[in-house]
């Protein structure tokens, strides 16, 4: 071996070691720079091998003493850098493809194939190991390991199949045929990890997951339908009952209004009208919130319109004659939904209902204008009412919600406006009736202060202005008395 060849082989060893040092100094957060470094050093090593007339893919029995050990080291370094450069190209391609997390299994598989190929090449071309005999021997060992690791290999290949088929990606919400559901937070060779609504992490072996039917709730988007069954006493026509229930669902703030919710009449007998309420929510996490609001809203609207829920199937019902419901009776049911009047006795609420005036509001009319001062307390009875500020809609109001509170109780201009989206009904109570209640029940004033603050905070949560943050409870109580014409 000539002196020039020896120097070139030593140069290859130096370049290989230098490349490793520079690669580590660049850090993990610079993958592109690392790949460029690998390519440059690999090209220089290849050029030096060509000039030294050393063929890394051809076995030549070297002498491990003297300069022979440098040649073996040069071939090992060249094959190692070939593997690193190839893997660098694979990883850069996957990152630039935009889905590095979903392709993790494919990336690991390709990396394993590259390393295995390079290892076999080094054994064949550097050390002269007969690969054919080795493969035949390793085949028997592979059969033994395959039988021992049957379940693990099943998970691995199921993971590969799920990755290639891509029924879901990281971040999707999936529902399995056994009832398990959650958001996919991670996936590896053996398992898939779901985060459930209970904030628990479920680990599913890929082989188990591959055998089940998977419903991807996140595709084409996360909005999906929720159904609530109801049984209502058929005291009115089915069409009238459906209209009340439809109005109740459309009055909710936590559901999707486009497409609109549906009310499906299922069956009827002399005991009950069976109805399914179908609506959509923005995401699985909103199902409980939306279901709670829909149930509350249905109760309010049914109570306001004199509808009763039927007894469960199989319950014996004793027929009883019901008294006709007048306007005051309907007003009384609505007052039961107003939290501020919860402390009143039944007789006091009856008397207040007699004093309340019912007003019909056509669709599109403004009930309480922004910056106005209401002279009567308005309570929503039916229809869809929208609370807004400027051009921004904040929330829909339910039967029992009060309007004009700021102007009526505090004498201040309203920060929001309320308008009727559909034909609506409101109750109006004047200041004299409220003042008499407070005079008989002084504790009602403290309840009013707490109630006004809660309503103000609720409007702020939905995007409204927090307009009562600079006033104490004592000052608010004095303003309420002054606005109602009571001595402070």
C-alpha cells in the first residue's frame, strides 16, 4: 500500500470522526444544518476513498495490524455515514411533508431497514461474513422469536396498518364499537393513547384497536348530532308541542344553529307524545354542556306554556281533571323560573303574577334599547330573544330571564340591548310592586344585589361589558332603593 493511499485512508478516518463531533455540536434543533454537514463530510469521504482506490462495497481481506486497521475503520465510518445521510433525508422528507407525528411508525420502519441493510453490508464487505449462511441461521431464530412475540408483533403490524390506512390522526376524537371514546394524543409501534372526557388516559394495543370499528368524530369536522328523547303529556296538538320544543332548543347558546335543530315526533297515545330532540354541537367536549342547557331550556319553555312531562312507561296514571290555565297561571309558572323570586312564598308569587302585565312582541322589535332606562322589569315568557351589544350578539334568553335590569333597578343606562328574533311574549312588572315586596321582605334587597351581580357576570362571560365592577354592595342597595322610589 503506497504512502499516498495510507494518508488518504487516515484522512477518511479523520473526516469521519470530525463529522460526528460537528454533528453533535450543532444540536437537535438544527436538523437541516445537520443533514448538510452529513452530506458534505460523506461526499469528502467518498472522494477520498475513490482516490485511495478502496472499494467499500467489495471485500478484500485486510491485515488488522498496521495500516490495515485504518482501512477497516475507514470502511466502517463510510458505511455508518451512508446510513446517517440516508436517514437524514428520510426525516427531512417527512417533516417537509407536514405530518411528522402521523408518519412516526413509517419513519421508524425505514430507519430500521436502513440500519439493518448497512449492518449486513459491513459484515459482508468489511469483515467477509457469509450473509447467506447467516440469513439461513437467523431465519430459524426469527421463527422462534416470532412465536414468542406473537402478540407484540401483532400490535406492531396492526400499528403499521393503522398508520398506512390513516383512519384517524393525532388530535382526532374517535369512538370505538365497545363504547370507548376519546381524543388521540399519541401513537407508537405497540399502542394508541386516548384522552377521555374524564381526563383519563386509555392505552389501547394496536391489535385490539384494529379489530374494532372506529367512528372518527373529528371527520369531516367535530360537529356532530346529539339526541335527547322526551315524553310529553299530549294536552295540546302535536304540532303545537313540537313548536314549543323547537323554540326551546333554538333558544340555546351552546348548540350549532346551522343546520337548525330538529324535533321529531315518534309516537303518541293517550298518555304521552314521544319526541326526539336532535341538535348538533361544536365538539364532543360540548355535549354535556349543551345537553344540560337543552334540558333546562325545555323545562322552562314547557313550564311557561303549560306543558307537562309524561310519566315513565309502565307507570300507572290516575286521570284527573285539570283546571283551565289563564294568563295569570302562565305568568305564575314563569315567575317560578326567576331565581330572585325563589325566596317568595307561593301567595306572594301569586299576587305578583296578578300584577304582571303580558305583552306580545313582534319579530324584529327591540324590547330594551342600548343606553335606555327601563321603567318596568321585563321577564321573558316565550319566543327567542337575543341579548346583544352594538352589532355583536351575546346570548339567547330563556323564559324567566329578566330584561332592563340595569335601568329598572339602578336607574343607569342599559349596556346591552334585547330584541325579539321571533314573535315573543314578555311579562312587565312596575316598580311599585317590587318596592312593596322589598318593604315586606327586607332580605330581598340583599338577594337583588347578589342576583344583579351574577347576571352582570354572566353577560361578561359571553362577551358583554362588565359594567358593575366599581360599585360596592351597599352603594348598589342604595341605588336600588332610590330607583324604586324607596327611602334610602
